[in-house]
């Protein structure tokens, strides 16, 4: 599979029809709109991190079901990112982006009106599905707007930084407001504002393959994820119980069914031939272990801190900002490493820093003081910035230019599969070890091991000379 290069930047498959080819491209406006929408999507994703105790209380959610409050959005993301990427490439990236942004605004606003755990979870899944359309098409729009390698490096670096920025701002917004409900109203309005600006600022592009959308592939893949997340959530009460085993078996069978469907369909959600391509595998592994090790840990850590250190949601958000704010700054600077340090090496370094950070934080939850967390948050923030800066560039470079949205969707799918599994695993470990402090240490050790596995995998998956 050929890597992207400057010779491919004028391929006629990048757009469809004379109107699309002749339409003026506005690179700065495209970067601004896609980055803003991405930040809003990530703010929606991370807002519940600091409001989980209050949300669970308001919705009467038992501890065993709290993973669903966090996992709704990543579940929707993971289930729809692949099909959203394919639809964007085939039927129009601007069209899919605007539909996703509009849907995110509406579903986020509706989330503020929910009154039960299942309603909130369904709203979060819908937000994840809308975010999938938005995120998968964003990088495709950027590749079209910035055809040169240098331009792509700049654009993907800024986009990755806004991933970190959204992660930073979501908890801060949610913690600053008097309750969790107004936060969703504000975020919904922000998404609708971006959707309103999009039609005039963005230029359509596509690379159609013909054929019908892969509905059966999306269905089998989505059901496989639901079965996996349900098994991991129920595993907290005993991993050897029959329901857990049956759900895991169902997940395996559904994945096998998904592979069979993808082999036979004319327009698959993912080209299975990419699985023999080391750069694509490295991109996918980087996304998977980022979700497992980093997002899974930091999604539940704020709730643990509120429980053990008695921090308010706003104080927890400010503490979390040290991690996510550093990630934002570092992700913006990653472009300066180009030519000296490749994306895979950056990913390995990011995972290594996260490993050091989690080991540094051992004992911090039970220490009785938040200052004990500071070194780990700083080190992990630096590592997360490297991950968020390198991942989008590797995603678009690991596939042909005309399949940019598919490459982005695939990597982010693995990222949010990892996130779903990581959140469920972190909650299971942190709440099953007798005391929160002991459970937190167990979860941190597992996170460190997963980060090591991530570093090894991205370094091992190199193309043979």
C-alpha cells in the first residue's frame, strides 16, 4: 500500500465532478471549523469525567452501571467511525461533517433533559455516533485542503492539539457550572453554531467507489462492541460468571461475522488488505493502546479523586487541566519534530512517558493530598501531547490519500474501542480491590503495563526495507 506523497495530491479521485474540483478551497477556514468542531466533540466526550458522582446521584445509577455513563459516547464513536469514514470518502466529506456536527448539537442538548440512566446512556451513544461522523470526515477535509506534506503536517498537528484542548476544556466547563445539565446545553449550542458556519466555509470532496453503504458490517461491528463492553462492565462482579463468558463469546463470533461480511462486500467499511500494511497496523495499535492505557485511566481518575480527596468538580477539573493543558501545548509543537523524530517514535515516547507517570502516581490516591499527583500529571500530559500530535498524522499517512477519512476512522475506532474497554477495566479494578486507594494502584499498574505494550507494538510494526 503506497504511502501518501506529493505526487498524489492532484489525484482526480480527491473530488467528484467539475463543480467540486473547481470550488475554491479555504484552508484556514477548513482548519478552523474542523478543529473547533473536534474540540466541541471532545468536550462533550470528557464533560462527565468530573460530574460522574453528581450525574449518577441525579439519575439513581448504581456503582455497577456507572461505566455506562462514561462509555456511551466512546461506544457510539467506536461503532460508527469506520462506516462514517467510508461514507465520507464515498458520498462527501463536507456532507458527513455537517450532518455529524448538527446531530451532535441536537443530541447533546437532549442529554441535558434525560432523567434516567438508560436515557442518558442512549443520548451519549447518539452523541458518540454524531461525533464519529464529525471526526472521521475532519481529517479527510484537511487532507483535501492541505495537499502538500508540509501543509498536512501543520494541519494535523493543529487538529491533534484541539483534541487535547477539547479534553482539557470539557471537564473545566462542566465543573464551573452549577450542575451537569447546563453544560450539555452550552455544548449543544456550540456544536450548532459550528454547523451553521460550515456550509460557506468548507469545500466538498470525495473519492467514490460506488456500491451501497456497508449496513450489515456496521451492524455486526456495533453489536460486537456492545457485547464486549457489557462483558467488561459485568466482569466487576465476577469474571468467571456465565453471562460474562457468553458475552465475550458473542463478541468473538460477531467479530468473525464482521470479517466475513467485509470480505464479501464491494464497499467495505475497512479494506482488510490494510491489515497487512505495517504503518496502518502501527496507527491502529497506537489508537488502541492510547484508549486502553491513557483515556481509560483518566476517564475514571477524577471520580476517584472526588471520592477519596473530597475535591469539588471544579477543583478536580483544574487539577485535570494540568494534564490536558500540557497535552494541548505539546501537541501543537509536535510538527517541529518532523524530520528528526518519526510519528511511530513519538508514539513510543508518549507511551513511555505515560508509563513513568502512572508509576509515579502509585499511592497518590490514598495519600490524602492532591499535590502528590502533580509530577505524574505533568509527565503524563507531556506524553499525551506526543500521542495526540502524532496519531492523526500517522492515520492519514498510513493509507492512500483518497482513503484519508477511512484511515482516520479506522485509527479512531481502535482508539475508542480501547477507551470503552479501558474505562470498564479501570472501574472494575478500582472498585474491586477492597479500598479505593488499593484499587487505584492496581488500575495504575495495569495502565503502565498496557502503555509498555503500546510502545513495543508501534516500534515493532515497521515496514521491511
